[in-house]
């Protein structure tokens, strides 16, 4: 191999490699440090094992088809990784390098048995993906539906095959932050698995189907790896994220053209709005250097907005700055340039790892939950965004001041239940303390099921009634699982309903006996009798659970998409809501002008507060508060 220099203003034809520095899978012997010797211009150079395998397979493939010499861009070989100044400069060019390449070759590693099984399954699922593409919103099949396999003509997928597919998507390529820009800005993408090629656009559609149909949370049970980052969506949904980012960038440039704006004169506000959105969309991806959770998307913003480095219009990569300083600076710049507090929705107090961050600064390296403000491309909620004034944000000595209105105080929080107990017990306990009718005329059970999922099915808000009917099946499923767990340790004594007291009390207090949202007390007892009869037939019992899963999967998917990492609360005004797990009784709910969601604040001094995180407040997420004259006050976050 040899290395050559070219002018990016007039580059030759070349292919850019997109790969991970570490091993393709999480094997400890495939470390991220260069350890294998290759020769560049007859000089020895150390590369990682994964890059060595890539170069070997590429060389073998090129010899096999007897193609001419092809110019390649390989970051580990083309950038001096030991020179911080060169890295700072090259990071600013990465987006352009990958966009100028006629083709980006993505490398997911050498195939093992699971990868080969997944490769065959990926191609076998094509009729199902095509069916989903043709039906979209009318596609209501569950992942193990016999009817789905019958209609599509696809052989039923075994648990081992689903496990192999998950293992394939758990390869590191689908979880690294730097990969996002390399694929998002590419003109054309080809994926290599050893000597095999996978059609990228089809893989994206497969990923979109798995995510949009709510299959991913359930499929995760088939994962073979014991290593988990807590987000099943990170892997199976990764290609869909790349595709969504590409779409956002195209929409941005089209909007600028439609508005006859000169992209050569960048709009600072627009660039920071895009930066905020991309940071959110890539929050689950891994980065060895925490700064790269920010720096890895800067090239996408600069390329899309027509910004050239170095510039005062956008942050520039600087690896000499501390992680703390980088996170404070990017949050400050986003808030001040956009004039919006929406970036505060990224704060997750329960997941901060960088020490001594102000409470209003997100730890971009430790995201655990989806931000409600950004669901469905930030178009679900408009809690206080229609108020015709700005939040008047100022930042002085790491204290952020803004205008806000105090709405209510948390008085009751859902109590976490011990492992193995009835899943919904804490939520039902809180529901019982509420009047039978919510302030907006809904029954308390309807207000409950809507609050648990932030009143969205992942596509729209309010959630359609079909989601509520799925909630009934979700409750039945939770009851069945609890009954099964109780029977596993059953000593033969008569059945007692103490585990389901709240559920039965709610049933007995309905204003109308036809309320459709919860199973009846008789059903609870029938589940006990049914599973008692099945004690010696575990396979039959599991089949019953799987059938309930099929009926409940719409609500299950909504719970995973919005409710994870949050707890139910009740306010002094008898309002239901969701707050971060670290929220406490006495915390207050605030609305900020222009914000899509309210926030939970905790007083820590005279007119000073710490930010706990964003909140969902049922009945006040679509501009209802704007009907009232609510006084604004200056609020200081430390």
C-alpha cells in the first residue's frame, strides 16, 4: 500500500471505508488499540485487527474480480492520530470527505455462524418488508403471527434465527457515533460482511419495519449476548436512524432553496437547531471519547448548512478542552442561538457521569431515555410553544436564567414494586387516589393509560382509542405473568387476590360497567384457574402468554417508546404526569415559553433551582395552558 495527497477541491475518484476501530463484536481480544503490522510505502505501521481483516478481504475481493487499482480513504491511515491539531482539522473535513466519495464501503466484520444465519434471514424477510412498505399504517401483524407468514409466503422464523439477527445488529458497527456521519453523508453505500454484500437501502427498510411495528422490545428476549447497554433500539434501529438523519439534511437544504436563502451565508439559528436534533438522534451511539458525542455530528451540520471550518458560526472540534467544558459550551451555544429551552429536555439527572455539570447541562455521554420533546421529530407536543414571547435566556457564570411559569407541585409518586410483583400495582394505587373523572372528562382509568405512554402511540398525540384497547390486553398480560409467577411458588393454599386489590377496587368503582379499559375481577380469577390447570403443561401456558402479547404489543411498544425511565406522579391539583425517576414529592412543574414540554424543578436556594428533567402533564400538552393568563417569573437554574 502507498499513501498519496490530493486536493479536495478537485479530488480523483475514490472509495471511502466506514468501519469500527475495535473488533466487529464485543470479544475482549479484539481491542481498539492498533496491534497488527502492515506496510505503507514500505514502512511498518500498526492497525487494529478489524481494519487488517477489512484490508485483507478487500484485497481478496479485488483480486477475485481482477479490478484495477482503486484509491481508498481510510481514516486510520490518512490521519496522524498522534497529532491533536491535525485531528482537530481533519474532523472538520470528514463530512466533506465522505460526501465527495462516489461510494462508501461499510464493513461490519468477518462473518461467524450467527452472521451467516442472519445474512440468510435478512434476505428471507424481504417479502414481509415489502408487505410492510405497501401497507404501512394498516400493517398490524406481530413478529410471530402465523397469518403474517402465511400471507407473505415466508417460512416461520425460529427463536435461534431471531437471535442471530439481533447478534448481527449488535456488531459494533451499528452503535459507534462516528459511523453516523460516514453513512448519513454518503452518496451511495455498500455493506460488506466478509466477502458478502448487503443492499443498504433494503437493510434500512428492514430496520424501519422492526422499529415502527413495535417488534424490537419483544425480539430482545432472543438476544444471545450478555452485554447490553439498556437500549434494544440502538442496534436493530440503527440503520433507520442513519436514514432519518439523511432525510433531515435533505429537508433542510430543500427548505433553504424554497425560501430562496443563500446557503453560502449560514443561518446560525438553523445550524444550531439542526445540531440539537442530531445530538438527540445519535444519543444512544457509543464513543470512546465523550467529546465525540458532539464532534461526530458537526460535519453533518457544517455540510448541510454550508459552513466551512474554522468558523464562528458553529462550534469547532477542540480535543484540548475538558469534556465538562465541551458539554457546557455546546448547551450554552444551542440555547442562546436558538432562543429556546428545548435542549434542556436532554437532561437526565439519573444518568449523569461527567462530574460537576450544572443541572441544566445534559450529559451527552450518558443518555438513558427518549426525550418526550423530540418524539416524532419534535412534532407531538406544544405544551407552551404557542406563547408569543421568548424565554429570555441568559447564562452568567454557569447559571442559566429564563422566564417560566409555575404550574403545580408533585404530591404523590409511584412507588417502585419489588421484583416479581404485579407490574402495574404502583400505578393502579395512584389511580385509586384520584376522583373517578379527570378534569377533562375522561375516566381516571383512561387518563391513567394515556399518561403511562405520554398519550402517544409513537406516531400521534392524543393516542387513538385502539391503543387503549391494547392497554386492556396489556393489563391482562401483566396479570397472567404475575399469576404464573405466583403459581411457581404456590403451596396449594386457596387463591387470594391481595396482589390485585387495586385492580379489583377500580373495577368495583366504575361509573359505567361497560368501561373498556381494564379486565374484570372475574377475568383475574379465571387466569388463576387456567394457569393452575396448566401447571404440568408449561408449553401450553407459554403459548397463552404469546397470544396475549400479540394483542398487547401496540401498547407494549408505546410503553417502551415513552414510559421507560420515568415514574407516574400526581400533583396537588389532581393531575397525572410522568417525571424522571429521581423526581420527588415537593418538586414543582414549570412551563417555559416556546417549550414543547414542561420541566420538573427542585428548589435549592432563594429563587434558585436545579433541573430534574422534562415532564409529561396529562391534559396540558397541546397548548391548553395558553388559554389562561399565567404570570411569568425569572427563574435561575444552577
